[in-house]
C-alpha cells in the first residue's frame, strides 16, 4: 500500500493530470544559513537546506526583508560578507574593516574564538531576540528626526521595518516542537492552503499555495490528504503535521511519511491550547488569502475596463497596456532629475523605473529638460529595438507636452502621447495644428489610471532629486577638507551617520573614528568653525 501511495504521488508530480491537484507554487523559500561547523562561520542566504552541520533559520516567504536584515546584522556584529578565503596568510583587509563593518578575520585581526562568539550573538537575533536591536535603532531614528535629518531617519525607519517584518515571520510559540500547520479555505474553483512552519518552538515562516480542485465543499479532508501526499514528495517532513480535519487514510500516509523521514511522524488535529490557536490563525490566513485573490481578480477586471475606456477616450489604435510616465524635479534648475515610471495593465512595474540626471540643460528650463529625458529614453529604445510603450504620459501642460513631442518627431517615432495638467486634471492631446483637451469625469476609471501614473512619476522624480541633492551636499562638505579621502569620508559618515553630526563633533569625538588622527580632527573642526563664522 505504501509503495502504491509513493507511485501515485510520483506519477501525479510527473504528469500533473487535470483531475489531480495542481500546486501553483513550486518555488523554494529562502533560509538563512550559519556555517557554525567552520573555523570562521559565515552567514548567508540559501534556498537549499542540507544536512551538513550548519544552522538554518527559515524558510522565509519574503526574501527582501531577509536580505535587508542580514546586511544590517552583518554591519552591527561586523561579520565577514565578502568571499575572501581565510588561509592565515595575513591579507590586507578590505574597506569594510576600515569603516568598522568587519573584524577582518582574513587578516588575523580577531581570533577564531572571538569571531565565533560574535557570530553567535547575531544568531540570537534569528532565534527571535530582536527587541534590543530595534530599541537601539529607534533611539538613533529619533535623534535624526530631532535634528531634522529626515533622510537618515527614514533610512533607519526602513531598517526597523525590515527587522519587524522578519520578526513577524519568527513569532514565538509555546513548546519546542517541529511541526507544519496546514489549513485551507476554498471557493468553487480553488483551494487556498496556508502552511505555518514551526521549528524549535518558533514560527519561522509560512507559505501560501493554491490548488486547482474545483468545488471542495464537504471534501476538505480528502483535499488535505492529497496535498500532503504531493507536497512532502520534495519538502522536508517534520515530526508532526497538524491539520483541520482527520484525513481518510491517515495511518497509511503516516507510514509513508515515517519511511520517507526515517523517523516517526504524526498527523494530528489540534483540540486545545496553543496549537489550536495557531491552527485558527492559519485558517484565518487561508481565508484572507482567498479574499485577496478574489479582490486581485476583481482589480484585474477593473483595470482591463479602465484600459478599454482609455483607448476609447483617446481614440487609440491599441489597448494602452504599457504606459510610460515622465516628470521633472529640480530646485531652481539645480540637481535636476527626470523620472520615468512604467505601468503594465494598470499596475506599477517598479523594476522598470528609470531616472535621468539632466546633462544638457543649464538653469531653469523644464521644457528643455523634458525634451532631453524623452529623447534619451527613446533613442536607446530605438537603437536596441526594444518594445515601445502603447502610451506616453507627461506630467505637465502644453509646454511639456510640446517639448516631448518634439523629441519623438526628431527620432521619427509615432507613439501616442498625452499630458495631464494637475489643477483640473485635463488631458492634453497634441495635434498637428493645436492641442485638443479631453475632459473625463473624476469618477472615470480611465482618468484614475492616468492620475496614478502621473502621481507616481512625480513621486519618483522628487525622491530621485532629493537623493542627488543629498549626495552633492555630502560630497562638497567633506571633500574640500585636506586629508579626508574616500575611505576616511566613509568612516566618518558611518560613525556619525550625517554631515550635521560631523559639523558639531569635537576633536575627541572625531579621533574616535578609525583613521582620524588628532591633527586631522583639528583640521575638520577648524573647517566647520570657519564655515560657521562665514555664515554669521
């Protein structure tokens, strides 16, 4: 019977017959791996969990906060992140050592025992001990906010959000069990499965999957059993699997799982206590996932209707599924940046966003800047024979629209282009002799799509301009001081976090930074004192 069960699962996995479950999420989730079995342990992300003596934390369902947190933890605990081999030959340490981001085990600057202890402190975080780190970061964020260093405060806020996001994936539970909690919710076409991964008593991750089953009403136990048989063909088998309802062939499935795991495996329906509470939470998550899927489907339908409306309103030859939006941001012509955002089927495609530092325009001339950005964008698109957008949206009035159209004509490109003026939300459609104004009701879904593209291009332009301005100010402040090169500038900014804090630092505080001598500290203080006198 077990052999037949294994054969069935393998055949389903190989052939995926339409009448069997089709798992719609086969991706591997990331783990954090700590090589505690090596002389100098490393911490990194992997998507394969091996039996190799290393520590693994996960799986995590969202890799972005994991990457952010790993980078931050490595900085806090000064853990090696590069791929240099440690062979005892006393190599010259890299920049990370000089800016206090690594203890340089490659250079013998720290003993294996001290380095291991430091790594194990970082491991505590992945075991859920995050409160101390978050508190320290919140204090730094508040300090920056008080001194009106809002960009530094925002950067730390993002770090805190990443920590909290990861912490939510590591919510502590009672006991020390390893188990998977499986809950489902279904409509008349799809079964939505939620899995909670409990490892060493901690909820270290979760997964959302969906099954093409049809109406599973009254048949959830059978669906759950089929899911278990297919899912654990590849996934690690925990000692305990918790389900909502008793499955029909429980003993047979347990025997198969136990043989596969080479140890005893149990399938239980939790009745009380913390496990029951976690099952209820998983059920709620499955229900929410189903509702979100319904909303997403509804949003897609709504977006399609908006595209159809927009095509008709602007008399376009094709559906505007790919829209590119442009805007310009500057202060009196300085640090000018052009933005380009991309919307596909009414949804932002963030990875395709681009910003353009203005190169050819001096002074205040938004029209010329818009012409430059549009020309640069589509010169490259034309040269590389990339797919052109169905519609270009310009944030601005007739002047910006005319400038953009001039660039397209120069490139001999025929791409539909419109502008959206902010005040009245009038759509400007350029014609050969004059501009046509299209007015849509504010309730129009087509207008709402254009407004979203316009607002996003404006937001992206402003944020890009601020980054460029901050970089320029940081560069001009420190690079004019003799003796402050690239590595010392990085060390100062890493230690003090901002130019404003360096400006008010004493000689003693400056000499606490690696590479800053007393003589250089006095030069830095004198530089900023001279600046203050000049500004009085």
